C-alpha cells in the first residue's frame, strides 16, 4: 500500500460516521448495499438469459468482449479482473516484441505510482518517464526521447493531474510519431469513457485509432463491481489470454463481474455528457469563491481537483463540519498540494451530482472555504 492509499484508508475510517449523517453525496454514483446490488444483478441476469462462462469461454462473456472491442474500434478483446493485470500484460507483450526495450510513460501514470513497480519486479521491464508532471504527455516530450522504445503508454485522461487530456492535435501527433518510429502505443483508458465531450464528441473508436492496445475499466466511471478489458489485434489478445492464466487471472467463472459491467455500461455512457456539463457548471461557481481553485480550469472531463490554502487535517475537519451542518458529503479523500500549507481533493461527478441543485453545492463549498480560513 502506497502513502496515498494508507492516508486514504485512515481518512475513510474516521469519516464513516460523518458520511452516514449525510442526506446527499456529491461525488460518484449512488451506492447500494451489497445484498441489494447482488439482487438487482441476479434479476438482470435472469431477464437477459445470461449463461455462465468457464475459464474465459462462454457465449455471453465472449459476446461482451467482442462488443466492447468493436466500440473501441479494435479487432478483439479479453475481459480481465483488474486493469493492473491488463496493462502489465500488454506492455510485456510489446516489450518482448521489441527485444526487451524499455517503454515510456508520464511520471504520474498509475503503472508508475500505484502498482509497486510491478512492471519491473514481475516482468523485468524498464521504464522511461517522459513529460512534465503537471501537464499531460505531449508529442514534444516523445520527440525529445532519443532512446529506442518498445512502447509508449498514454493515460486518457490523467487522473493525478485532475483529469487533464492532451489536445486532439497533440494526441494525433503522438500517434504519428509512434507509427513513424515503429513504437507500439498503449492507452491507459481507465477513464476513457469520460473523454468524448472534450474531444468534440468523437467516437471512442476514433479516439482509440492509432493505439495498438487499449485498456478500459468497468468500475471507474461505469460503476460496475470490478473488471477491465484489454483490446487490440487478435494476435495480441490471444497472447494476452495466455498471460492472463500465468497471472492467475483466468478465473473459473467471471459471469457476475461481466454481467455487472454489461448492466451498467449503456446507461453510464449515455450520462457522460450530463456529468461533464454539471462539473463545468460547478467549476464556474467554485471560481467565484475566494480561496478555492480548480484544476484544470475549465474542466476537461467530469473530474477536477479542488485546491484550498489549508492543511489536509484542516480541510478534513471543514468537510466533516459541512457534512454535519448541511447533510452534504463533498468528498472523501484529501492530500497535500505542492503549495506550502495547501491541500486538495479529487471530485469526480456521476449520478449523485445530477440530483443536486448547483446552488446548494456552491453554498456548501463556500462554507468549506470559510471553515478552512481561506475566505
């Protein structure tokens, strides 16, 4: 467990009582008790005639893999328990194809920060960190790398910097550079589903065009139980299935996880533009509050980072006070910012935010800033 995960666990443990007092929750989707979610899923499985799979083979599972791969404009796909597994497998295959050359990624990539360097410890791969920490990876960063690479990993959007995305022209330039250099291009698309509004409504297939492999998540943004899909050419996916077994990820049955993803996917994809519109409206409101800063401004997805000039402890105390007074839960986890004495929290909007009037949220955020001593 890394420092952020440890801090998050401690904060969540202390916050449960305050959150239970709240009538409304701002981030994410409505949560259901495990028994309720499983009962709902069971009914969906019955209504849709879902049959079970065995070790990655089954009509429903394989049809879902094919459907999502086509949505991404790829030839084939394989459902995996986690994105951590999916990405390591893709990078390992591309590394072996290029004789063990290192791969490149942004310094804030999930693969670098939150997986205990598994790419090195489990697979013996080497990585090169390209670009500046506070902005996405750009074509100029790749041009400045003279070293032969096996692959480049691009995260769309970049979670650690508030959901930022490279401009479309720059993304296209990265694709062309990788093609010209015969370097494989892999997408960490954990939150790819949230990118279409920023890219002018382009289809997922068009966004993914030029990427040799793409990973998407079904619990981040979509709200399924868990699960991920790795998509790409058929030969990559066949190799990935072998590596999935080597990783212990070829589970005897994955029906509940796949069905959960299928049950939530269409509705969530339809809602993404509404989530984006709501976060832009709230960001505009937050901009008028003294002591509150959002990043990026304006938002590029339904995620932003909200910064205040207060310590993490003070920010958490203010959040708990707002929860007690307003019965509104504003966020879960906070961490220090680069500004001395400052901190911030991640705010990703989903169905919960659509049920809240923006002025109510604005007043609560102004109260938070006041309690932090920022206003």
